[in-house]
C-alpha cells in the first residue's frame, strides 16, 4: 500500500471572514476618500487574518508528532468487533508541544467496508504526554483496507482560521472471510474414512504436530508441556498415521460487474471454514483456489497439520486477496492448469472437497477429473453454494459423476456438512 500524500487546507472561520471583509472595505474606502487613518485601520484588520493563516499552513504538525495504531484482533474476520487504539504523541515532549497536541481536533479516515454503515464514536483519553482515540470497527467486506491517515484540525488564535491536515500514514487492516459455526467432531472420521495406516512409516519427531484436544481423543497423546504453556489441551498428531488428508478447493465464479458478489464471498467463507474445521479435527489440509486473478501466495496450497495461529494463518491469509477472473480464454487456461495441479498433488485416498457456485457455467464443470475411476464418493465431496434452495443443475451433474453433494442456500453449514457425510440424519 503506497503512502498517501500529506494534505493541507486552510479556511477562514466566520469570524475571520467577517474581519477580513471589514478590513478590505475600510482599505478601499480610505483609499478612495484619501483618508489615511481609515486605510491604516483596514490594513490592521487584515493583517491578523493573513498572519494566522500563514502560521497555520507553515507550522504543520507532520514531523513533530507520531501516530501509532493497535488493532485487536488482527487479522480480523468479517463480522468481528475490532478494537482500535490510535495514539498521538509529540516526538519531543515539551510544555508547548503538549499544549499544541491537546488543542488538536482529531478524526480518523475509515473506509465504509470497516464501519458497517454506522457512524463511529471515539473515546478520547488525553494525558500530558499523549492522546489516545479508542473506537470499534465492524468489518463487513473481506480484503485489505486502509485505516487512516489521521486528520488533524487546528484553530488559530482568536478563532480566525481553521487548518486541516493529515498526520501519519494509513494502516492496512486485513479482513479474513467470515468463519461459519462448526462442531468440534471429526466429521470425515465419523463418516467411515479410516486413518491412513497402510504403508505408513513410523513417525519421527519431525512428523509430530499438535492440534487442539477434542472429546474422544486418547489422553495418552496429550502434550502436557504445550497444555501448560497455552493453558489449553493439545494432542500429538503424527502425520504418517493421521486421518485421511484433505484438499479443499475453492472454485471462484467468474467476476461480476457488481462491487460485492454475495455468492463469491459465501463460497470463500465456506471453503475457509471447512479447511479450518478439518485441520482442527486432525486432518492434513491444503486450501487451493481456482479462477483466482491475483498473484499466487507462497503459502497457498501448502498442507497444514498444526492448529496454532501460524498454521491457521497459512490457511486463511491467502483467502483475503482472492479475486475472481472475468470470463475468457485466460480464465479457462488458468483454471485448467490449477485443477491439473490439484489432481497431480493428491496423496493416496485423499479427500477432495470442492466449494463452488450453483450458477457456474455448465461448460466449465469438469470436476470428474479430480478423481480417477477408482475413486469413490467417499473421497469426492462438493458443497454447491446458491442463493436459493431446491434442485440445482450443478449439483445434479456432480451426482451423475459420482460426487456426494449438498446444496447450501444459507449459512447453516454445520448441519449440511454433517448430513452430507451421514453423521446426522
């Protein structure tokens, strides 16, 4: 994100405008009537206005004050409540700089995507050495949004002029897709997919990873040192003998002209939720996007086993910048290349979970290529995201190719996922 240029504007207040007009009138009257005292009086009335304006423009606070922001949580998810604290402090604390700071009028530049359409109310905490602005954001759109720079308003002596300028730089706020509620059960294991024991080597220390404890885990696999450090139970997961690995494919629909595609955001949200849920229930997971117009992230498509914050970031951070490509030859070629990469990267009986839109062009639905003829419906699952429920041609075609499918018309992903895998009637 490039730094925004510093802006400076100065405007006369009503008092300053009145004083300037009165001075100009007296100057003209004194000049026409050849009355020197009247002319000098008019000049004396104009001088304070001019001097105040020049001082406010020249004495810019940039370079004399610092601006720092802290956000909690960061990164955030769509729908989260993000607490922001903006601190303004002089670089060299003196009585003059402290008085100047406390005379500032402060305001943040916040994009609509972070405000949920409601006005912001900031709590100002002023101390001798700094000033804090505390307020809450409610991100509504996935992406990276600039917060700031800080807008500073200063009023000159006698209230003749008001100057507005920017201070500091903007802070990039990363907003991940919204995660839908999911239960903590290992859905793929309960669906009858057994652990990958066949041909697995004895796990070494390098293979061992940790995940959060879920009811039913063997207590002998609890990693007590990690539990003491994080105050939360974690169990050891050996990748060589773990549950069946899974690949979650987010099949982005073609770009639309609308600024905010609801189906696109729901597809990304469902894909991110399933990938996070599967890795937390013991599966080695990779999240892959097809039809993406942005540059490939180094961590996109990498397998994740652990459930710490760094592992979650490897899954969720690439989803922040997903941007669909428009319909055309470039999209078709890029999509085909990505699908070939997904198929070539499969391991054994790896589970393929595809999340796609229900209005995808029929000519582009080549999802049967994800699995060979020996693959069964137990390893090929699709979640078709639509605006309305009922029969869907995309889901029907997937079923004809041996896929287990579910049509998701709302945000009740947990129930649809459990029913799809036969865990819940």
